[in-house]
């Protein structure tokens, strides 16, 4: 089939590459000419394990191409996947300007029947508004063309995106016409043939499913963080509580890692957007409001631990940070807890030496106009940021940090103090080695 991806970010590029891998003819379109130019040269603009191979292989096979021309992408495709960002607005609602912008452009350029697929995470009712916008543009042009709008939310995780896309737990498609249903069944035939479940449902149900799934996972993280905080107050051990709790099949062990809370481009904004959707319907989603509050409080509790350890006197101290990305195996720093920590520590006069295996360039860009940016130095490898530091702070649980030798850490730090925001070391072992070791729980 001929498919277009509009918006070539984490979701658009992965979806495009995986659809091409499955045998479809895919054209990826983005407004950003530098991104498209880089992709044409074979340079992948994001860090995502395995993605480069997929892109190169499918470009070489002639199944994957890139353009900045929406008209070209639309004219060549039977289905147009909208994969643009839907960031949070001030009031927590999803900013749909990019989705609506694409809808308008499709209405202005389409010449025959198209299926427009909302793959971006969008609130209930968005497909209906996309439909209206396209119809309005067609009416303005005085043409009578049929089209369908489908909701096909994406559940991939950054860092494991290829595996998630190629072997999904489920595919959700909200659809209103048999014609669009048949087309979507054909798009996903390579998956259903391998017994990956495809659930067709009403469009609003598909739209809400995505928010329900992300909000539930976010709530699970906030829940375990509250339990970890209670462990610290009661003398219980979060590692054991987590194991005892998570081995119950009804609960499961995943998303029960206490830490600095969730970040990234999805959970924070999706939780806020669902709270907002509920509010517009006069429904007070109390549990999600608490999920959001607990999540932000978690970072600040951790910062407070650092401040208390130094008796409030951080001015001129040097601290090392391991991990900047919001989670391992990605360069994505959107809403990363490390950013909150860095900003607060700079305010307090701290000198920071930081290291991340993938996200350093993103962090440099993020802070490039910060008045105190000169107080951040970037190490080339984990141990490089340790010499002379008054403590090490761990913000992301990259594998390379888990494998680090605590003795080597101790020998380089000025003081053997570790604030472990991801509980990657064993507290007893660290204390036996002479560390002052802080963890979550
Ligand atoms: N990142 C994830 O892990 C993930 C997972 C599931 C769902 N989602 C959802 O998918 C959507 C996209 O997320 P992302 O992380 O891929 O975003 P992103 O910011 O990485 O990429 C969005 C891309 O869209 C492009 N764009 C914006 N307006 C455009 C237009 N009018 N025409 C063409 N291109 C345009 C931007 O230049 C950018 O390259 C969001 O709604 C997000 O919530 C993301």
C-alpha cells in the first residue's frame, strides 16, 4: 500500500520505517528541511536503537523516501498518517494546532479518496474536528471528494520503539466506515497475519484508549513513589515491598520502579490533557490530579534531600550528574527530571559536571541561553565528571551506570556521597563501601 507519514519525529519516523519494513511504500514528510535533508543523506536525527538499520535498509529497497512537500506526500498515498506533536498548552490541554494544520493542508491538496489517520495522541473529539476542517477546505475548493478520518493511537516506547511497533501488544483503530476499516485492515495485515491483535472500535473509544493507557501507567509510577516514600518513613524496604507486590499477577512488576517520577514527551502531557478533558465535561478526575502532583513533588523531595545533606549551603559546590535523558536508551529530554534538578542546582550556585550516553547535545541546546550555562561542564564518559565532585547524583538508569564499579566512583569523588534517584545500587553494599548513599524509599 502507499502510505504517507506527516511529521517525522519519534513516532512518524519509526512508523514510516516499520511500515516500509512490512512491505508498504512509504513517503515521510516534515516541515523541517534540515531533518529531511539529513534523512536523505542517511543521517538519523534521533537516537533510537535499531532505527538506523531499518531506515537504511528500506531506503535502499526503494520503499522509504522523504520530502518536505505535503502535496507530493498526499498525492502518492492512500492513507495519510498524522504524526505531528501535540504538546501541552498552559491550561494542560493538548495543543492541536499542528494536527489541524495538517488537516487543512490535506483538504487543500487531496485529489481523490484518502484516509486520514490520527496517529498523534489527541483528545476525544479530535477526529471529528479534523473531518470538519478537511470538509471545509474541500467546500472552499468547490470539489466533492470522499474521505475518512481514522484514529490509530500509537503505544510505542522510546528506546524500544522498533520492537514495540513490530510486535505490538495490540493495535487500536477507531473507524466509522467499512471502506476505511478495510483499508486499515490491509495496512496492518502483516501484523494480524502474525497474530498481533487489531481491535476496531468507535473513534472516540480509540482516542480515549491511548489516554487511559498512559494515565494508568503514570498513576502506577506515582503510586509506587508514594509507597517508596512511606517505606522511608516506616523502615520498610521498597525493593522487597515492590517484589512482594509486583509478583501478584493482577498487579505485575512493570512500572513499579520508584524514582524521580515520570518525564518524557507523553506521560506528563497526556495526564494533564486527560485531566483537562474531564474538566471540560465537569468531571473532576481526582486520581489523575494526584498522580500529576505526586510526580512533580517527587523531584522536589529529592532536591530537598540534597539541600539538607549540605545544610542548605550549596553555593560553590561541585556536583556530578549521571543521566540526563528522561529514561534510558533515548536522547529525549522533554520533561526530564534531570532538567528540574539542574535548573534548581544552578539557582543554588552549584557547579555541575554532567554525563549522559545519548542526550548531551539535547541538554547543551536546552541550556544554551541559560545565564548560568557556563557552570555546566559535559564529560566524555561517566567517570570523567567525578573528580573533585562533592557528590554524584543519578537521574537516569542507563545500563552503563548500573555496571559502574562503586570503588572506582569512590576513588574519584571528593566525598563518597551518592544521591541515587533511580535505586540502581544496593544500599547495604554502598554503605559497606563507606558511601553516604541516598536512594528513593
Ligand atoms: N514519542 C513517543 O514516545 C510517543 C509515543 C506514542 C505517541 N506519541 C504521540 O505522537 C505524536 C508525535 O510525537 P513525537 O514524539 O513523534 O513528536 P516529535 O516532536 O518528535 O515530532 C513531531 C514532528 O512533526 C513535525 N511537524 C510539525 N508540524 C508539521 C506539519 N504541519 N507538517 C509536517 N510536519 C510537521 C515536526 O517538525 C516534528 O519533526 C504526539 O502526539 C505524541 O504524544 C509519542
